[in-house]
């Protein structure tokens, strides 16, 4: 009688094949810009020379002005853009992501070709330093607003009231700085004004469970109406006494401010630009490297789990929404203390909503939101530069440019982006 050995089950681990996910978003976006390049540079091609100025008269180290042939430059750049698009498509086919540095290179090449095309035959060179300097200036309130939006929404509260926080900060900083003669007091007052607006958002959205989007819209309308009324009745009657704040002085950093091009752009600024650099780092470090950030993200992603480990969800949300308002209010002070020099009606002009778009475009990440805000600032300043050099682009299109970039970035480049799971959802402790 023969016996068979018992079958021993294989104890080796089961290895599951990893699913390949191909994202064609980047090559499609690249392809759109390549198509625009072909139409613009060849369908409406321009022959002549384009000039780029990299130094100003006040620079300690002067770089030579560069003159290039317009048609050759646009042709070479278009070929490079086609190559990058093909490479991105290959990476997507292999289920690999397009690296961010490739996106940056593509964007820079396209912008160089576009500026060369726009400046062809113009007696005015493209002011590269001025273009970058204006970008930083216009992006400052957007960065502060976007950082406030990131902090608030990471905690689970939709912050549509960024516009109101910016405007309140601008109004209060102008009045207090004028009365006290101190821009330091104006900056502190702007932060307090932003906190007050956020306090109302937190009170109605968290405590009384009112829809947070509706509360944000109502607060924006309230602040616009209130500041417009007070401007007409109080500030306009005696602007020298109430609406003539001291301007923020520039603090050039020795040695660094003398670096060609980027020295004046990054290191010859007022204190609020330096505070912006610090704020971006602190928000990023705090969110992802500290216990505070872990708690904040937990109440925005899974408040029930956070509650079970002893975190007071609503208190955490309340104080962080207030912090977000202080950050956004500081951005509002830039309008009156750093940019315009006085308060005027609705001077934020919808920038709070563009900051909110930067939050979405940046996928609720402080670094990416900052880059998005810089992109929108660049698009806004580009229309000014194109007007100076006499670009053939219609003025109506130039006015639309920042908002076209906003729509394309949010709807086209971002695609499906996931907000914090509990964003906009009030938490009721069971």
C-alpha cells in the first residue's frame, strides 16, 4: 500500500502586481501650448529682432542687453517644446509622472519665445528685472491669502472669506498707521482685523453650523459694504489725517541685493516681503513637521479619529481659522502700506478669490499654493509689460490674462484634486 506525502501549502508571500496608472494630464497640457506656439509663432509669425534688458541703471553689477532674432528664437523654442511634450507623453505611457522641473523648463521656454515674439521690432526692450519685480509685488497679498486658505482648509473650514480678510486688513492698517504714524502698528492692526473676520466665519460655521461657503460670501459682502461706507463717510473727508499711512521702507540685504537680476527682486524689498518668505517656510514646516500640524491635518481629514485620541476638534478648528485670518490680514496691509499708499474702495478687486484658486491649484500645500500665487502675479504683471513694449496682443486679452490663467490652472492643470476629507463639514460630537 503506497502512501502519498501530505501536501504542504506554499508559505511564500503572495506578490500582487502593482497597477499602472497613466496620467496624460501633463502631455495634454503641453500639447495645448505647443499648438498655441505653432499658431502664434508661425501663423502670425514676426520677423525682426527682440531685445531683453537684464539690468537697471541703479544696479551695481550690470549685465549686457541681449538681442535675438525673433523668428529663429521662436522656431528653436517650438522644436524644444515639441521634444519636451514627446518626452512627457513617453513618461505617461510608461506610467511615470512628469517631473516638476520639466514643467518649469517648459514654462520658461514658452515664456521666452512669447516675449521675443511680442517684442519683435519694438524700440522698448523687455525689462526682465522689472517683470520679475512686479511679479513679486503683485503676488505678496495672494501668497498671504493662499497661506491663510491652506491653514483654514487643512483644518476642515472652507475659507471663502479671504477677500474680506484682505480688505479688512487693508482698511484698518491704513487708518491705524495714519493715526499713529507707525507702520508697525498698522501691520499688527491688519492682523487683528483679519482675525475678527475669521472669528465670525468660525463662530457661524463651527458653532452654529451655518454653511461655511455661504458665511464666507456674506462676510465678503459685509466687509466690502462696511469699508466702502466708512471710506466715504470717514476717510474721504480728511485723507491727510486718516488715510495717509507711512510707506514700508525697503531694507536691502548687503551683498545679496547686489546679485544681478534676482538680487533686486528678492533681497531689496520691504519687511512684508521678508515676512512672506518666513511665513511660507513656517506654514510648511508647521503643517508637516510639528505636532500642531499633525493635529490640524487630523481634524481636517478625520475629525472622529482625532476626537477619540483627545483632540478638541472644534477648538482646534476655531483657533486655526483665526490664525488663518491673521495671515491673510497681513497680506491686506501690503495694499495700503507697501503698494498703493492709501485705502480706496474695493481695492483688493477680487484678489481673495484668486488666492482661493491658488489654494486649490496648489492642492492645499503651502509651497505649491505659493508657486500658484506667483504664477497669477506673473500673469497680472505680464499685461503691464506687454503694454509698455507695445505688444500686438489686444488690450482686452491682456486684461483677461490673469483670469484666463486662473481658470486654466484650476480646471485644466489641476484636474481632479482632493480637498481635505472633512473640509466644509461641521463636526458634531456624538
